[in-house]
């Protein structure tokens, strides 16, 4: 039975090649009137057709991961407030500061936790933003971590 199937398959291949037997060995035609097309132009003819413009970008945007905002606990929030007061008190010394904060995503739910390092400048009480020299203001309500050698020095004195 298998031999018969193989024979049928082989004979159908022979029939297909029989149709082109008269031209299969002819040389490739080269026009005398039109110059041959360059490789780049020829390749461009076969490039994929973008029927759905923006589809790839939409798929990439959907696949992009975001993090969920985790509200700091009350004790963590109190510690951050204490550190913000210390920063305000020692603002004239321009302490080095590392700020970790949550930045909401502008396009989808969630966001990302970011870390900035710089020199503390001030806290804008009206806008509720912490400002580092030369950096984008950070919303105080989105801060989840503050670190500075100043805090190490002050808290060591209290221990």
C-alpha cells in the first residue's frame, strides 16, 4: 500500500516537471531595452506590506510591562516625613541625596519605580515636590525611599 502511495506521489511530480520541460533549460532572459533592476529596488518589491499601520506599535505597547504602585505603610510614611523635615532643616548644607519614587505610566495602568541621585535643593510646599539640583521635581506623595549620608550621621548620633 505504501509503495503505491509513493509511486502516485512520484508520478505527480514527474507530470508537473513535464509541463515545463520545454523551457527549463533555456537561458535567463535579459532585456535589451530596460537596464537590470538594482538589488535594493528589487528587494523593496518583496518587502512586507503594512496593511495594519501601527499594529506593531500597539502590540509592543501591550507587551510592555509596568509595575503596580504599592502604598508605603504608615510607619514607612512617618519615617519618610521625618527625613523630609531633616532635609528642609539642613537644606543650606546641600546634602547628597538618593530618591526612590514611583512614576505613573502615561499610557497604561501602573508605572515604574525610579531612582535619582543628586544634591538636595528644596521642597516646594505648594506643589508638594522635592527638587534636586538639575533634576525633574519628584512628587513627595510618590517617594518610597530617601537615602543620604546626612541621615546616617544624624541617626547615628541618636543611637
